[in-house]
C-alpha cells in the first residue's frame, strides 16, 4: 500500500475499529486508541514531505489501480506542491482535535472519536484524488461524519444547523456531478482530472462548467453571499467540530477552484474573475464589519473565517504567482489560527458553559497562561508580522497592488477590521478586573490543554517566522498552474 493510501485508510480503519468496540467500551481505552490512531496517521504523512521533490510540477507518490472498469473509473491518487501541505495539515489538526475532545465529550465517546478519524481520512482523500469520480465520492462522503458530529454532539439547535449544513453543501455538489459527467463524455470516457486540464472546450461549455463548479466550491469556502450557513453551524457544533470545519473543510472548496475551475475552464475563469473578486472583497470588508457587532464568540470567529477565506479566493482570481501562492499560504495559516481560536473558545466554554462575550471579563487574572496563548492567536488572527496570519495576507495584498492598486487597498482594510473585532473581543473577555462571578472560580489550563495550544502556537509562529518550507513546495506547481490558465482552451 502506498503512502497516500495509508494516509487515507489508516484513520478510517482506526475509526471503524472504534465503532466495532461498541458504546459500552471503556471511554478511557477509546480515547487512547483514537489518539494512537491519529498520531500514527500523522506520522504516515511525514515521509510525503520528506520525499517530496522540489522543482517539478508533476504529481508525486502516484497510485493508480482500476476501480470500476466499466466506466473507466480508477483509484488514482497523487499530490503536487498545491495539495501536499493540506494532507499534512489535515492529519495534524486531527491529532490536536482528539487531544482537545479528551474530557469534554462524555457520551458516545467511541462514535465521536470514530467520526473524526473517518472524516480525516476522507478529507485527505479529497486532496489526493486524481480521478473525478473518486474526488466526488470523497468530497460528498465528508458531509456524513460532519453531519453526525453537529447533529449528535452539537448545541440546542443542532438539528437545524446540521440540516442547513447538509442541504447547502449537497445542493451545490449536485451541479458539480453534472459537470463531471459532461467532462467524462466530452473526454471520450475518462475521469482523469489531469486529462480534463488539456480538454478543449467552447466558451459556452466553459461558462456552464465554471458556474457548476462555482456552486459546489463557493458554498464550501464559503463565499459571500452563500456564507450564511457557517455561523449557525459553528455556534451549534462541538468545539472539535468547529475546529475541523474551519481548519480543513472550508479548504476543500478553495482547493476545488485550483484543481477544477481554473485549469479546466481557464477562459471562463478570466471572464468571470471580476465577479469572484467583487464577492471576495465584499467578504473581506463587509463580513469583517459584521464580525465587529457579534456578541457570541463563536459567531465572531465564524464571520472572521469568511473574511479570511475571502483573501484566498481574491488571491486565486488575480492570476499572479504572488497572489495564488499567498492564497494557498493563507489557507494553511487559517487552518492553524482558526482551529486555535475555536479551541480557545472551547476551553472557556468547558468552564463557564457560555459563549457570550458578556459572560466573561478579566480572565487574565485567573488564567494567565491561557490568556497568553489566546493573545498570540488573537494577534495571528489580526495578521501580526511573525505569525502565520500575516504571511498569506501580505502576499495577497502585495500581489493585488501589482494587479490593481484599488483592489489591493480595499483588501488591506481587512487588516484594520480584523484587528478591530479580534482585539475588542480579547479586551472584553480577557483584560481588566474580574467582572463576573463565573470567572473568579476558573482554573488555568491543565497539561492536556497546554499541549494542544502549544502545538498550534509552535505551528503559528514557525510559519510566521520561516515560511520558506511552505512556499518552496508550492512555487513550481503554482507557476505551472498559472502558465496553464494563461492559455486559451477554446475550440
């Protein structure tokens, strides 16, 4: 079995094993098996980075075997400089989330842990799939464990949030399925994504395909104006669910733009880029202002995610090396920072059982260690230099100014609104005297919580101080993608 297959199926295997143990199994045993499974699955992904060859845009660690021969569907996997980091990020976040859920989940522990392990494997499958139908199966299958995580372990309105999440994302994906079948017929019966990249298409076909893919990927990112499901889902989801949703699941949509929309429909991508840029700037500016008036911490961070992901789509559709690389870097950085922000809210919620900003005040007095971590992640969310949050945003703004000064200037306002809503939340929750009885009895973070936040803090600082390993991997693949997108495919 190849490395990519191991990365996909090992967590799924551990997850199915936990389900087989039954609900009566010892919660402590289940947690340890889940953690061992998550760590083993992460360790399997490390040789992918170690053995990755720089300087080539070709797919690496390729595996191909026949899956459904009648329809020429193949189990076809591979990673390039664009997808490699997301495989590692998914496995890493899974370890952190299982540590985070160690004590907070007390019911159906085996099913909860199994859902995350299976979800992790399926998401890695999305990033590694090179067969269109295999991609679709993994892409849709990720909905099932996340639906269960929200619907079983969520808050009071969990059923409403789970349905909203499922219906929004499923509806867009059905149009993508139609697009995949069209490409299959057009290419003479092939589901090979790389072959589709070379397929000549008419202007009308490209436009219809572009919007079919847009329906699936824009909802997933989520782009304005189809972002309204995200705050509801984040508020109801358990802490681990919110962390994985923000850190990885939103990236599936943005990744789809790079793997499908841009290389398969380059002419339509250029034609409709103005629309995507407009939507992205509205997300960056308007949604940032919406975040400013939130009273619920989770809602604030959820709107913040929409604004940060606006940078990603903006970078992609400006079509230059700096902005596309910046968009990918921003996706990875947002994976670390948004997960950390939601886990910090989870730490507070475990103690006070409230997400309302007004329920806190002066937390630094009772939880100084925790407040220091929260400050680091708040600063990263603002885009402070030397944190991961700065690198991608800076690259996108720099590249945007090269393309069009006013687009760059509009995008840069996000640094102001980002600082405003993040620091204002930090001030009201953490600083000043203790204003709430709940806060007086709070104990500082224990070793488990310290470990989970320390892992994310190291990742956030390392990427902010030394982003070279991240950008080196993606440079050649990004250059090749842009070369490809610059050529017309009109037939």
